[in-house]
């Protein structure tokens, strides 16, 4: 099991080391005086002297082989047990996190006013608890019922991240492996290249790296084909290069989920209930459209009709339920984020295996390759987007959208033990992402980096 490292916050993070490099041809100086030695001669470092001088606010000069003098600055901080790739030299003070949380309400109100969306709910978790949860606007235009923290929204593609947690639990229980071939559980599964079919794994489909082209099967869903019918027709789509190309596909991922359900001997909807919603106490969450419709406190989706949001359509996403058919509240989503930030634990109990969960939170494929030498690439894990932020912290997240009326997003900064989710009942205009990104900017830098 992976040991969860403690996060680093405070006024100094990492080790700030000032290096004064001098060719030791005679004598070298430091702020504590001078040292002398022959060229190329090393003087063993005096650890006690270095410790003493650092604690007294001075710097210490140390000669090393080759005649190099290293001066260690007085603000050096112990990074504890964090590996070199697990800390950032940009600090996230606790006070900065607290300040960001205090600004969430104002950010949400501003986004509501500027976007004109009918309703939204937002929740923030930090330190293993919900620190903010609130609803804004109305569930349906023209009706008085207000959105609150217990209003159920359709999640759209945020469903992918929850589905990955379901599979992580199945992996931890030994039901499947991320590396299991899909044909092991769905023997009739085929792709257009018969040499690729037997190699495609559950992980390939959850990372969108199977070669199935982006959007494959979506049009078939739109004209009424069922889940099984669409999966059967994936064999007719020409493939992109296997495992070295990224193609965002709802029905590729749905196929991976169906393989796990088959291995477990149940439906995906029941498996999600058994392995995620029940263990986490997510009582308002479901992978069935009928359950969403039956919720008395639910947000109705609204289409963006030339800037005016109208309740014109419904969206039954049962055909792609693992990839887009979950409905939930920000309260339930907050519990799910807490579990992820705690490496699979809920109330101190290990609900999902930490290593199986971590696999989904680490890069599996490049989904946005840098196009400039000084730019950063972005990645996709299993059902989650992964990026390195401008300040060096890892960020997990995903957005969801139904063009006919849903926009959702969440973001987590595991190094700060912080997560935020925003759910809206309007066509995707960037409102949910504006809230989540503004918040994570404030947590990391103390300011909103972009409008």
C-alpha cells in the first residue's frame, strides 16, 4: 500500500540553497570568514558547524572535491520525507488556503451574475472535511425552488472520474486489473484491427489510448442506439495509433466499464452502487437516469438559446452511463473528493486500495502535448486530467458538459489537501470551470491568474 505523504505548507517549502561556486586556487571567502586549501583539495564538511551557523542566521561555506565552495543559505528548510518530485519551492501557507476559501462565495456570485446561468452549487473540502457548501439560483427558470447543497445535478463527463474510483475498488479487491485485456471479460469485443483487439486493456480504454477515435459512437447514441449496440459497432471505426494517441471517447470508456461489470457478475449501475456510492454514503448519487428524474430536489437542465437559458430538453445518458450518466450533489461529491485526497480512506477506514487509486491519478497518456519549448504538457490518467500547475503543484480535475444544458467541473490539489466542485444546470459556458480554476489559483498563488 502506498504511504500517503504529508503535504507541505508554511512560509518556506523545499530547500532554498544559495550556491557560491569558486575555483579554490588559494583561499575562498564566505559570510563566516575565510577558508584556505590547496587547489583540488577537499576539506571534509563540518556538519555541526554548518548546523550551528545556519541556526544562528549566518551562512556556512563548505569545500567539496574539485575545489568548489558551497554556501548554504540560512533559510534552508527540511523537506521531511518528501521525494524530490513531491514538493514545490512555491509555498502554500495555510492562511492562503483559508483566504481562498473565504472568497469562494464571492467568486460564485460573480460567475452567476456574469454568465446568467440559472443555478449552481459549489462545495470545497480541506483537511478531511467540508469547509464550504452552498447553492445559487434556481433549479428551473420560472419556478421558485432554489438550488441548495443537496440539489441533484447531472454530472455529464465528471462521471468518468467516479467510474474510475469504482474500478479502482474492483482492482483493490482483486476482481480485475487495470492491465486486464477487455476480451477476457467481453469475448465478443472487436476493433477494426484484429491485431489490436486482444491487446486492449481496461486501462487503455479508461485512458483514451486504445486508438478508438474521439467521439466514436456518440452519433449512434443520439439516434437511439443502445449501449450494447454501440459497443458492438466500435469495430467499424478506423483506429488511430495504439497507445501513442489520445482519443476522448465516451463509448470506449463505457466498454471498459462493462468489462469490469462482467467480471463482477453484475450491472455497471449496481457495481457503482456497491463499490462506491454505498461505502462512501453518497445517498443522492446514482448511475441511472430514472433515479435522477425521481429526485424531488433536482436541477433541470437549461439550453443556451442565444444567451438566454431555457428548459427546452432532457438528457438521458444511460447508454453511456459510466462515461456521462451519473447524477449527484456537491455534498456527495465532497465526500468523494475527501476520499481521493485521503488516498482511499473514509473516516480513517481504507475503502479503496491506495495503489489502485493512485494508478488513476498518475499520467497514462499525453492528452495535450506542449507546442512550445518552455510550455508544459498535460496528461490523462484513468478518468482524470492531470497537470503540473504554474507553481509546480499537481492538479487533478475533470469537466462535464451536455450541450443541451449541463456544465460541471471539479479540481483537486493533493499537495494542499484541497478540492472544489461546481455543478451547474446550464449549457457549458465555462461557469463551472471559472469557479474551480479561480479557487485553485487563489490557493496556489494568492491571486486569480486569469479572468
